[in-house]
């Protein structure tokens, strides 16, 4: 799988930058008001945080996927401006959450300029805060779920973090659902075709931390 040539060499990792040289802060709206592919890549290593009455859960973003414009047949905007897709056309920096196939909620971060539809699907996380709460949400029957399986896949991570349709249109810079920069290094970044869709699968608009076990499309190398 291709990797960015300027990515740092060495084994894949998700580790805090030593020395605390970069303070933690919530990403501002202008972070998202940029080309979607740029945001898709730069969200890797950022931390998705959800604060609920049950507690705080969070995870490092290790896999993302871009959906861009009305001419992208895999993007909901390709059907035009509808009640469902309206958040995609709105201002950047807000959450777009929808029910997929009547089963799982999927969470996206809206990108681009106001009026131009674009979004980044959060596909996988490395759990950080509230791991026990995540396990309870994913497996109320008490069955064992490994750390890297908790938030592998966009439907699993929303369940683990308690994200539902009620979080649709949340302000990602100022609400109970935010994305933070905690100065985390993720190492090598890989790109490739999108997965889990039936059209425009050839577009290399998926980004992930190369070799990370929580990536939903994780495959062993030959």
C-alpha cells in the first residue's frame, strides 16, 4: 500500500510527543474550512472526545475517509440538498451523523467552505479515555472485546463513544462532541481506496496510520 514519501520512518506508533511542547486545544472551525483531503490527512492523530452523563470517552483518530462534492457518487451530497444531507452544505466544523443501513450511526466532520459539500468520515480510533465505559456500551453482555477492536470501524466507534443522531450538527469546536489536538504523533501515514461503499471505490481518499491494529481495513502484509 502506498505511503507518503515524506512520512517519518520507523515502526507505526501512537504516542504523546515527549516534553509536552504542544498544549492540548480543541480544533477551531477554520481547521475544517480547508480542502477535504487536507483535513482528512491532518485529522489522523487528533483526539475525538465525547462528554456524556455516563462519562467522558475519547480516542486517537487512526483512520479517516473523504467524501467530496456533488460529483462524488459515494457522497450523500450527490443526491442534492436534502433534509438528510443539509449539514454537508452548511458551515465547516460541525458533525454530520447519520444512521447507516438502519443499523449503525456514522460520524463525519464537515469540511470545505460554507455551501460546498464535503466531509471526513471517522473510521477508527485508538481508545484513550473511558475504556471501561466503551466496553460496557459495545458489550453490555460482558463479552470480552480487545482494545484494538473497541473502535475499529465507523459503526463500532460511535457505539463505543455513545454518539447518536442526537449529535448530528454538533459544533465540533464548542459542544459535548469535540476533536482535540493533544500533540500526538502517529508515525507513517498510508493512503488507498475507500472501503465499505459500492461506488467510486477507486478514489484513494482513505487515510490511515500504517500498520495500526485498530484500522478497520487492517490487513496483514504478504
